[in-house]
């Protein structure tokens, strides 16, 4: 999907939460356009006073800039989502109206249509050419079928009735953010997870990327930026969260192995129960890697096989010695053919870490391991 982010009056592409949103979306493989539109220098405007003539920031210049620098990048091959802040939402309406751009969705942050009563004169003059309340909104809503309107209940510039007017005109889903000013850097809003969440709701992320997006919300905001290599190391405790997530979001199915000599095997662990529930709607294969044939007499292994077969999981047996030199991992899962979950052991028995890997080369290797294992597997 392609996202286009529009800053507001006197704004900067490097300001507010725009760079953070761009970084997060790009780390999920999305295309993001964040451009600097022509703006005046606020201090110079203030120093000159109200006679100042705006030669850069006006509707005509912004339309020309968009037509030259951004419109050629919108080739219609990808779904579009426009994200605008303050003056940005109003400019988005002008763009869609003029160029008849069909977009998937729009996120309007602190939007307005007309002159604002509490606006400093500098902003009032800068925005003057953009104001418009008589759009053909029925037509616009055909080009923007889904939209969200976000506003703070304590916005110093936008009265609540003006925000509601914009949202109602576009049939936008309304979201209020408490005590957040103009939803910008003035209230230290340099990151805006809510906008990121709304963006993610419009894209069909692969399973691995969905998990990364979820982790980014739960942990430090920088998390997702530094995982562009698509490799992630988890502790055994963290792995429980990942397993619940991938079983809840699995679309097609998966292939996984289980070491027969594992000392901490609990057939009724939540991980295995979640997998059995998922097997009702997905194709799951589990191959038990047999270290010693006597392992098959273990109560845990017998119970594991019984419960898996009842749940509809395909269960097979493969002697580890037959493939030991042919595969790189003995305890791993390949989920939706999109990422690998490999379990590493300390002292060959206790789990020490879990590696998630979504790289293309790694996936190719894992598919090869799967093929070799299946060649030597007897299904029950």
C-alpha cells in the first residue's frame, strides 16, 4: 500500500509525528511519500507584519507542487491512503476534488474547512486560499469511501463544532484524543501510535509483519525501526505471546517439528492447545523428530500424538539420525510460509531462545529442510 502524508500550515515534513509514522510504515514494507510543500518563514512573516504577501504557501502553489512531485508517483497500481494534519486534510479534499483520485482511505488529523476564530493572523492569512465549505461532498465520499477524523478535546485552534462539521461532511469515523492540544509537537506528540494503528488497519500485512507491528505497540517505539532485517530473538516467556499471536492470525497453515527427547514437554500446554484449535480451519503438520525409538513409549509423546490426531493435525515420525546432516534446525515451525520460528536449546534440553526469521534466503532454507524431513517421515 502507498501512504502520502501531508503536513500543515508553516509545517515541515520533519516535524511532529510524520517521520516516526513514515519509519514505522516503511519497516512494514509499505511505500510512504512525505514531501515538503512550499511554506513561508513564520518568523519573517511575523516580523513583517500583516501586510506580508504569501508567495509560497497558497492553494495554487501547493496544487502545482503536488502535480509535479507527487501525482506522477500515484500510478494506480497500489492502494492509497492519505494522511493529513491540520491544513493537510482540507488540502486532501482539494486534491481529490481536482484530480479525481480514488483512494482506499484517509486519516484526517485536526481537520477544518473554514476560517478558525482562534487562529493567529499569520495562520489565518497562510490558510486563506484553502478555505472551502461548498465541496460536492457526496462526490468526494465516492473517491474517499473510508475516513477517520481525529481531534483533541482541548485543541487551542479548532472549535469542536468546526471539527464535527468536517467529520460529518465526510462521514468520517470520529476519534477524540483527550488533552492533546493540536495533536502536534506543541504537546510533545512526536509519535502517534493511534495513527499508525489506523494505517495498519488498512493494509493486509503478512503474519510476521503483523507480529512486529504488535510488538512495536507493546514495547519501545524504536523497536520496529531496528528490525528491518526481519530477525527477532525472543526469550521462552516472550515466545508464548508470539505463539498465541500466530495461531490467532494464521491463514493457511504451518509445518512444525517436535524433539522426542524434550524434557519440558507438556501436551496440554497452551501453545499446543492453541494449535489444535487452529487446526480446525488451517492445515497443520507436526513431525516428531525421534531421537531414540524408546522416546515413543513416553507418556507425554503418546498423549501429544493422541491429542494432535483428534484435533486434525497431521502427525508424522522422522528419525533424527536420517536427516541430521540435511537440515539446519531440528525444532522449528514454518508458518503461512512467511516466517520461521526456531527453538534453540541450552545444554540440548532447556529452551534458551526463540528466533523469528522472515528473510527470503532463510525461508528458502526452511522449505528445503521441510522437504528433506518429509522424505523420511512416516505419517500415522
